[in-house]
């Protein structure tokens, strides 16, 4: 086979290639010599040096170093336990996610108000607590809990809230959006006293309902002293405490459309989003603002991690998360725009005074417990005497009892005894109705309806015998001491013409006074005694002596409408 010769142009290309390879070898050798520290004066090296550049010269040994030093590592990477109120939970979780890194870790847990208030006092308290109100932190601090109340993370103003029709109907009662809460309270009290209220107002328990606590703290000055037994504020508080909603006040509106309750802007927004039709009104004056603070509890957990979480929750990064939960950022943040809430709702940046918070909580603890009342009604012959041309003493007593039953709170337990002489063998009293809550079902009716029927039968035909007042009072006092119920206040309420006239003998005035004084001093279950004289011939001095012996009070009434206020006064004086 013939050999193929290379074309002339291929030979030329091969020559050029060899020349290029030779030049590349020279460059590589020169580069290596320079890299190994060759002589700068070497001509070959000079020939290969590139053109000068405008770069800054390398700093000398004495030149300052301008680069930032590396960040110091956190002193502690201990995990941080965080308790959050439900309404803050989404924002707290998002902030913890932003603050978390390879060192900082957070265990965010939801805690309801009642649970957090109880457990923050225990050994398993969190490192950070975000309660639903700064009031809870104030109360915990007064109980000796080691905590530091930091900045306000979120806030929500309080409004009176109800169905739109109920809010609009306030105008029919002479109330306007500029009316004060005190004016509304006065209208409510006047209507409640008649038993024919067009408007119902219910509060929550200020010891665990943020809106109620903020409202009472903000309006205490205009209402009058809340902790003074004889003050108007205390009387109002009794009415509200004895009819308070058990749990969330907004839940009351689902079954009672004619009611107003306090609620925060946040609560209204959440309820409306869930389909509940509500309208809020602020009235004239401040109804309070619920503030949700950042609280450091104890000394455990990484301080730097706690600070990082606080920074995230109080920075602008959290504003959107708070707005999604209908909360305002900080003390006086912008309104999130809540349906059912006026556009320009005022808010206050000041936290309630710690002493005022404690006063509201302590006063409520005294007046809120359920009342258990054993009512003794005199049916002796002397009750037939006329009070005026149109009514006898028993008529006045019947009307007073029925008026009281119409306005006493439904959860109050009431029993009725009749007393005279020898009504049940040798006993001067007989049970007309047992002690039960008025709202309890008895067959097809409530106990309240039973009592209204029993007292309706009181009249001249009911009367018999003489007045065995001393024996009946002592028997009732003893029964209420023996049947005392925890978390309830027991009382004996006696309606009589006020003259003991026991033809069968029985205890003398001195003997019953001595027994009452001894039982009061030695017994660990106190019973409130209220003796009410009906008619012009009341032995007021004798009633006063008996009441004083039992640590109670006595009074004389001529108008049945006075009896509901007697109930209020009795409850108001529980801690006097």
C-alpha cells in the first residue's frame, strides 16, 4: 500500500505549534523561579513581569487591621421554655422560629389563664411567660413569684359588646356612645332592682378574665370605692359578682341576646371571624386596655436566647403576626381593623396600678362566692295586724319575699322555713321549701318557681300561733353551721314583726344571745344573720341585740322594694 505524504500546510502548522510550546515552557520556568523567590533584579524575570497595576500596596507590620473580629459565641445554649396565652401563640411561635439557631432553642407551650396563673407559682415554672394580661404577672409577683415584667408585646382595648340590636337599644334607655360606664351601671342597677330589666350586663371573673379586670381597674374611680363596703362601687360590684358569667363572657351572648359583656378588640375579632354577630361600643371615657407583657421567670434558660426572643416579639417583624390575631403591637400599636369594632377605638399605654389590681381581685374573692340563704318567715297571729289601710304585715312580708326572689341571682341557694309556735310537734318552725339553687330543676319547674308559688300562698289564712322567734333563730343558725358548704357564704334571713312571744316557753333572749356569741367565737363556719322587722311595732332593740350576738345586722323595712338592696348590702359587708 502506498504511503500518503503530509501536505505542505501541515508542515507549516507543525512548526508554529513547536514554537508556541517552546515559548510556554519559558513562561512556566520563569513563573516557577518567581514563585520560589527568584532575584527581583534578574533580567529574565524583569522581562516576564506583567504591567504595573493600581492595587493598594500590602499593609506594613505597623498598619491597623480594619476587618471585624469574629462574633463571640453565646455564653449559654440552654433551652428556653416559653408559656404563651392562646391569643398570642401564633406570634410567639413565629418569633421563636426566627430567633432559633444552632444554639438557641425554644419549647413554646400554650397555657390558658387559669392554668398558667396556678402553675407559674410552682416548681415547673417556665423561663418566659406571655400571659393574657399584665394583671396576672402583678398578682403573681405579690404572691412572691420571682419574675421580671418586661415590655408590652401586644395590647387590645376593651369594649362593651353585644348583639347589634342590643347595642342599638341602649339609646332607648337614654344612653349614648358618649355616656360613661358609671351611667350605664346606674341604669342597670335601677332596672335590676325592679326585676324587670330591659338591659342585662354580665361581667366575667376579673381574677381570670382580662377584659373584666381591665374594665374594673379603669373605671374604679368613676364608680366609687370598690373595696369600701358602704360605697356605691362595692354595691355595683356585688350585683355584678353574683351574676357573673362562669367562663368566657362572650359565651353568654350565644344564649342571651339582650346582654352586654366586656370583651377585648381581639376577642371580638376572633368571634366575628367564627361567625358570631357582635358589635362593640367604647362609651365615653376609658374602658381599659388589656396589655400582654413579656415576663422573665426565674433565672434558668439562656439569657441571650431570652433576649433574642424578646427582640423578635417587640420588633416590626412581629406586627403582621399580631395583626392576624387581631392584636395591636406594643402599648399603643395601630388598630388591626376588626369587624364589629369602631375604627377609632382609644387605647391607653399605661398598665393598671398593681395595688388596684390586687384590690379588685381580693374584693371579688370576698363577694363572688355563692350565697346560701335560709329565709325564716313569721306566720304568727300578730302578723295579721295592719300596716296601713290596704295591707297587713303578712301582706308586706309576702310582697317583700317575692320581690327579692325576682332579682336574687339564679345561682343563689334559697330555702324557706315558716315559724310561729308548735308548727311541727314541739318545734316552732317547719320547712316550706328545702335549700336549693334557684336555677335548679325540680320536676318541670325551677326551684325559683317553687318558692314563688310557696310565698304567693302567704296570707291571713296562713297565720297561726304565737312568735317563737328565739328558738327558731337558734335552730336556723345551728342548721346553717352544720350544713356549711365550701366556697359558699351561709346566711339566715328572718322576716318578722320583731316581738318574741313564745307561749310554749323556749329560749329567753339572754339564753339565745349567749348561744349565738359562743357559736360565733368557737365555730369555724361563720353564718351571717340578718333580722328584718316588718311593721310599726318592731322591737328594734331586741333585734339589734340578737343580730350583734351573731355578728350580723338588723333593720326595719316598710317598703318591700327595700329587700333586694338588703341582699346586696349583706353580701357587700362580708369583708367589712
